[in-house]
C-alpha cells in the first residue's frame, strides 16, 4: 500500500517532465525552422555548431544537476545551498576555459571572429546556475516545477535566437540574444530557491565541485556525444553540406531528448534503489519510444524533412531514419549513464567518450566526403556503446559457491 502514492507521484512526475520536455523540444525545433529560412547554409552551419558548442561547453551543467539531485534525494545537510554554490563555482571555471580556448575554436569552426565564441562563454555561468536549481527540483521530486523550467528555458532561448535571425543580425546576433536569454532564465529560476540564496554565501556550506568535475567524464558524456557530430561536420564538410547536416541533426536531437524524461523522473529512485527495477523501467520505456520514432521517421521522412528544413532539403529524406536511430541509441546510453551515476560508477560514460573520440578520428582521417559518411560513422559508435553499455550495466547473478 505504501508504494501506491510513490507510483502515482512517479506517474504524475513522468507526465509533467515529459510535457515540459516535449514543449522544450517543440520550441527548440521552431528555432531551427526560423533559422533554416532566415540564414544561408553557411551561416546556418555556423550557428548550429555554436549552439552545439554551448551544450558541449556546458557538460558540467548536467553533472551539477545530477550531483545536486543525488544530495537532495538523500536529504544531505545544506543540499540546496550547496547546489547553488557549486553551480556558480563550476560555471565560472568552465567560462574561463572556453574563453581561453577561443583562439583555437575560431579557425576550427571557420568563424569570422572571436565574438560569437565569447558569447558562448558568457552563457555558461547562467546555464550551470540553472542546472543547480533544476537538480534541487529533481532530487526533491518537484517534477511539475521542473517540467515548467524546462519549457520556459527553451521558450526563452528560442525566442531570442529567432528574433535575432528574423531581424537579420546574423550569427553574432543569434548568439548574443541566446546568451541574454540564459541570464534572464537563471535570474528567474533563482526565485524558486530564494530561501537558500543567503545560506549559499556562507563559507561553511560544502561544495561539490570536485564531485562534479570528477563526474563530468561519465555523467555529461552524452551531451557531448549527442552534439559533437554537428561541429565535426562543420569542420570537415563544405558550408552547404554542414548546413544540411545541421537540418538532419534535429531528428537525432528529437530522438535523444524525447525519451529523456524517463531517466530524469526515475533518477531519484535510482539513487535510493536496492534492486534494478528503475533501470529496467527506464530502458524498456526508452527503447519503446525510440522504436516508434525510428519507424515513424522512416514512413514519413519526406514530409518531415520538408517541414523541418523546407523544400531545399527534400533530397535528404532517406537519411532521416539514420539520424533518428543515432539519437535513439544515445538516449538508451543516457539511461545507462544515469544508472551508473546514481551508484558512483561511470563506466558507460567512459565508453561514450572513447566511442566519440574514435568516431571523430575516423571522420577526420577517412570518412569525411559526405553527410552520409559522417552520420553513419557516429551511428555505428552510438550503437556499439548501447550494446556494450547494457552488457556491463545489467546486474550479474551471484556466483553459486557449490559450482566450480
């Protein structure tokens, strides 16, 4: 009987986070619908790469959210204040790193100057602060509020980027308004934890910076994996092909983020679980959603690519299922990464890093002549990680001492 309220709360939580994630995805795709029509192919490739760079540079944000959720779920002292303090410190560290790397990033992405990359750096601190607040909501199982934050965040960023593109402000303008939206969002979500703002400034409040930085390799690997292919494509393909890749990558992102609400809702339970039930629930639900998504994208790939990119990209329809499968495989890996993070084990995260590094190297050296070659290389890497990750994550039966 005591499990019924918990299951009901999980059901409501899944619905709330799922709805928030769905709305966030809709506005994220709406942004690219505007960008696809207002920017040329070369500018579109640059903006897509920079927006993915924001996600890659913010890998610490997901780690911050998960560490914060873990501490709140286990009712650790000063968990919320610690989350805020940690998010601010980690955000400053990553901002400095991106700023220092700017001279190397500009030529890699074929940009005209450093300002767009500096704007990426400017968005990191508020992103980490927002992630810290999201972690307190997730760990406290305040899923309705968490889903609302997800949706509002996407609306704010999409509105800023779309407005800049519509006004003709180009790459720099899109990144400037996106960064401004990140700051406004961070200031807004701090209202949700205003009671802990004073406490976070006290020197005796513990921080989890080391835990966040140590966990980045595992818990945030999926953010890199789900986005790195677009900047890589920008680097190795022509301007027009990189723009085509940016359009198709939206299908991979939809397949990756669509089922993510299951792992998010079940993560507090993963942190406290003695058995493997949350893992099986998340894996089964995610696999079902991915299978439906791949089948759906194969059936109506032509209309989908016309809606997302416009008539100029209709010739890419045959690649839509491959990109959907790419995102779906990373979604399954995300479940495994979350499961490991809840137990302080990051083996699957390290597998992701290895696979992404190898795929990037293969693309750089050999498979860089077409959109298809780049996409299928990363697809193979994602499937291998999923298969190996399931094998190493599933619980093993205890050895029977009576058997040799």
